[in-house]
């Protein structure tokens, strides 16, 4: 697939790296020549220096025969105009734009071929907000992913000493919980992926990914670690777009405080939010945190745009007694350095956003793609189409499907029913199949599994 990426920042660069691995024809456009040179030194891609919305620059990037344009510059307006020009001059089939401002996103009727011809809008702030909200709703989870409109969930937890299943073979999970069906999709042990079998023994500090129906998630988590009580008190450091959206999303269920240093922003937040307490000051002010009873806080969330400020305020909050600390970190080099110490969960906005973009790049009917382990693996929701003659999966038992190496099927959602993947389960047309892929070089093989033959049509 020939793809043009506009913007060589964190999201654009990470996306280019993901797609280049999969043997796509990638061209990246940016005004920063140094950024482009760094990308070109690390991967096999084309680069074009120039303003992404200029027609001659898009032509130089190959817009005349591109399959897809992905606009992820730092400017909403540049992204929108680039999509408009790609449609008007080059008839680019698929146009994706990152748009941050809610003033654009909430305007109905703005995005269509008669107005602004953008096929898919990605709002990083909303994606990250949803990601954090799920973590708050599942105490103890490192990552929570929804599939089939939330009917099934893939959850990552760290196995703790004392968990009933720790030190046991995976097959004993069924004996511990005979009424709950689940599947361990993958295990990461010291940053190395292990494809689980019934005889695999779960060790302390293993990062375990399991899939189950949404109602069974907490029961399965209790087998791997001491089950944490639900959160109640939340402090959010940073009143920007993410801080505001998060407070708005959770304030009806939790006691929320938000800290921001800007007086004007605090006035706005106090009017925009219903029950959230807005505090003007620095989240790194020890006296302020103590006055707000940080030692009784269940979750401290640092969500400013400044990595260093987020890290320092999070470390301070943890040492002053905050039960759980989650921190947004934009620099991917920092993420692995800080997670697991004073900072319980480091959140990379780029990796959270990448999944939303990859969903629209995949061939076959892929309705959900989630990036896992900071891009090391993927969880995919694909829909099976066709019949026994035209499909490689329909009508076959899971045990008989020739899956690419490093790929497992975790579950099938059929209507409202969640079927955990066992070898005897037969796939039917329109099933939503949830796969876990630890070798991303095999993504094309996975896509081919779900592409129907000519007889289907």
C-alpha cells in the first residue's frame, strides 16, 4: 500500500516505523529536514521537505497515485486543508486526519465530501482519555482494551507474589475458576514474549495478557494478583485538553480534584466542570499536595505536556503516599525507564493513538487494532466473511487453522456471546475474532487469513 504521512513528529514517526516494517511504500512530509533525516537513517522510507498542505509538495510526495493520506502534523488546520487538496486535486481514496480541537470535532456535518472530505478523524486526547478511564475502572491493570463494543476485554496485569495462579501451570486456571472461561493470550517475561501453553508456569513479575467477557475480568485478575479495591479519590495534575476531558468523564463516579498553574484556565475549568474541585498551583508543590491529603488519594494522574514535570510530580505524589500513580510521557525513551518504580503506569500517547490509526490501514475487515507493549505486539479484532469455499477461516475449527507463527486467537464474539478460543470452536461468518500477534512481520499473513476469495462475490 502506498501511504503518505504528513508530519514527522512522535505520532508520524512512530506510525512510519510501524508501517515500514510491514513492507508498505511510505513517504513522510515535514518542514523539519533534521527530523526527516533521522527517520530516513532508521528505516526504508521516502521523505519530502515542505509544507504538508501545499499542492506541489503533495504532488512531489506522490499523491497522484497514493492509496492513503494520513495527516498528523501539529496543526489541525494544515491537516484539514491537506485532506481537502488531496481529495480535490488527486482524488486520494482514503484520508485520515488528526484533529485536536473539540470546536471542529463536535461540529456536525463538517466532515464529508461536500464539505471537508476527511474519511477518518483521530482525536488523540479522546483516545488517551478513554485509555486512562479504563485503567481507573480496572484497579491493578496495566492495560485494558475493549473489543466488540466492550463485550470482551483484553487485560494486562503484573503477576504478584501470593496470587493463586502464580507458580502454577496455566491449565490450573480452569480448575480455580470452573464457572469462568478465559484464555491467557500472551506472557511477557523480562521483555521477552512467551506464547503460553497449558504447561506454562506463571512467574512473579510476568506481564500476563488475558482475554475474557467483560463481566469476568475482575475474577480472572484475582487469580494473578491481590485484587485491589475500587478507586474513589482522584487527583489530576494538568488542566489541558486531556485533564479536562478526563475530569468530565469520571467526575460523576469519583471524587476528583484537578491542579493547574494557570489562573485563567482554572477559572474556565471551574465553570466547565460540574463537581470537580479545581486548584490553582503547581502539582510539584509538596505543601499543596499535603494540604489536599495526597496520602489518601487513590490515583494521582500527571497529564501535562511536560514530561519532566509529569515525572517529578508523580514521584513526589508517590513518596507522599498516593496509592497509584499514572503518568503521561511523550518521549518513548523515558517510558520503560520510569514504569514500575515510583510510577506505576507510564502512558505513551503516541502508542495509544497508533492503534486507532492502524485500524484503518489494515487489509481485510479489521475493526480494532491495539498497539501493545509500546508497539512490540498487536491485538486485532477481525470479522470473518465468506463461506467454507471462499474463506480460510469460516467453517474451520480453531485448532485446524494454520495461524502465522507468533499468532494466537484469544476469543470469538458471536452476537452478544463471548466464546473463549478452544481448539474445537468452529468459526462462523460474521464472527468477530480477537487475535494476539507478537511478531508484527507476520501481519500480512494475518490479513490474508481474513480476505475472502473471488467466489464470495
